[in-house]
């Protein structure tokens, strides 16, 4: 009986240590795993920017989608996960009421556990720090 208890505790200890080792290897750094959903708030540097709602960033295996005001406009770009450091660019080409073209541009890079970026239009210049929201755990896991 003592032998069975000893095996049980030894196996439990081994399993616990294996789980800790795997957890330590799993990186939450944006540089290592930028795919998923990211949220952040625009911080205005110059001009008038949409700051009422959260901005959203979705990084898939090859595509970047950025919305400065939670879905009103969507900027699109491509993503190369082999590029180091991770560099994200998305844009949207628009035409104003006077039929003059202009661009909306998002540019970001991975930094520790966040994605730091800038957003620019003719009327707005802002910076933003994206974080992974806790309630998107499943979509985050699927994206990897």
C-alpha cells in the first residue's frame, strides 16, 4: 500500500512539474504570437480622433484588420509572421466630399505583451497601446 501511495505522489509531482515547464515555455509576448484580437484606446496627439469607443485590431495568419472606432471603418493590411520585429500596416483609401483622395493609416509593432501603434488621417494623429482582452481567450487560442 505504501508503494502505491509513493507511486501516486511521484507521478503527481512529475505531472505537476511537466505542466509548469510547459507553461513556462508558452510565451504571451506579442512578438512571438501576435495573432488574435487586440483592444485599445486612441490617445490623441493632434487633431480630432474618435475616442468614444475602443479601437480593435485583429491579426490573422496573413491579414491585419484595424478599426479605430469599433467597426465604423475597417483598415486592411497584410501580415508576415516571419518578419522580425513584427510590423503591422493597414490602410484605407478614401475620397472626401471634394473628390480629393486621402488615406487612413495604421502602423504598429509588437512590444513585450502589447502592440504599440499610430493611427493617422488628414484630421487625426493618435497613438495606441493594444492589449489582449481576457474574455477573448477562445478566439485567441484558435488564432494560434
